């Protein structure tokens, strides 16, 4: 059996009396895209810092690419932290090459790869400009290229979509997909479920430091309880919010995910709203990751989660 890229077993981290990560176990297979999910403050960043040997766990074990410490395999890892920053006075090409040299590339190879990456990702004209002239999204892209320049086997991205505009968000999504197609392992954290649903082979959801759900994306969705209706519509969607057949509604305006009450018939519901909305799509499906997330976190809070 192939050894996983990353394995955490019963990992716990405390800061004084506060337990940030509590008995966390997860296994990241080689060559997959793995989503590490949870709301802000759930322990995602603390876990990633333990994986990278920035912090050390108080209990449990971490195995990364077959080793006990990230520093033993640092040239095979790429890490993009949540708190991102660049040396503002350095030139763009210079700093990407510098990241490569930190990971063991000689100067000539680092510069060659830096130029190639910057050209490929649409930043060729910025090679000789200082980092202080970059927008936030461009700066994040430059730091991502510094994370990838040495062709790492395992790429760890902490909230990589944070603060990106739609164009740079699409670039990040495509980059993660490309890394997966190349056979690399990608672990990324996010609190936005749509990103995970688009990209991930596996997910782990944590809340208050504990694992709440884990498995392949299809396993998590198929085990998520009652199915959902995907509704695309035109018209005044306010009629949905008060509909007596609906138990939960995730309405983005023109597109909605609907969970009907147990005794409600989907066909009767469709017949009722047809005269009130123009229906463009009506699908029965497994609940979305967003819906499963809200149900799970609501249950952990010990309360009924209603319309959002």
C-alpha cells in the first residue's frame, strides 16, 4: 500500500488552558487535492503550522512524506501561509528566484524558473519592478509562485483564496487543479465550502479543534442526510422564504438550494411554485457541502439551524 503524503494521528495542541486542536487524526493520500475545512478559529492554521514544524504538537504524531519533521523534507514541500508578505523593496523576479534558492536551487536555475513562471502566470512585465508596486492579488500570486518554484511534491496552502478578486481566484483554482493533474498532493484550508466542492477529492471538516466530518467528497455528500433541490429561477424569490413545505433554504438570488420537510412531496412543491416563478432548473440531488457544513456546525452548537 502506498504511504500517504501526510498522516496525523491523535494530534493535540494547547496554548495555556485553551485547546486549539483536540485529538485530530487525518490521512492525506498521495496525488490528491485535500480540503481542510472549518470556520475561522477552528484550528486550521494551528494544524498547518504543526505540519510545517512551526509549532510542535503536545500529543500525537505527524508523518510528512515519511518523516517526523517538515524540516527533514523541506525541499520537497511548498507552503503558502495565511499571513502573506513580500519584501517590498525587492524586485519581483528577484524574490521568486530567492524563494527557489532557499529551497536548494542554484542561482542560475532559480532565475530561469522564476522568469518562466512569471511569464506563464501573466507577470512577465513585472519581473524588474519592485514588490511594493504590486496589487494585493498580484502579490499573492507572486508568493504562490515562490511556493511552487522548486517543484514540491506536497503543497500546503493556508486560506489561499483569501482576499482575491474573481480573476485571481480563478487563477488560484486553475493552479490547484494543475498541481493535482501533475500528480502532486495539495492540502488547502478554507472556510468557503464552494471552493472545496469544486476542487477536492477528500475533505476534513473541523470545528473547535475537533474533526466533525472526514472522507471523500462523494462519501461526505452522500452521507449528508436528506437530499436537496437545486432550483434556478427568475422572479421574486421571497415566496420561497415563507413556503410551508421548506425546512431550510440557501438562496443566493436566482439560484437556491432547498431542503423540504420530511412529509413534503417535491412534485407538489414544484407544481405550487410553477405559477409564481419562472423555473429554469429543478434537480433533486445530494445536499451541497455548504448545507452539510451548516447542518453539522448547527448540531455542534446544539441548536436548530434555520434559513440562511
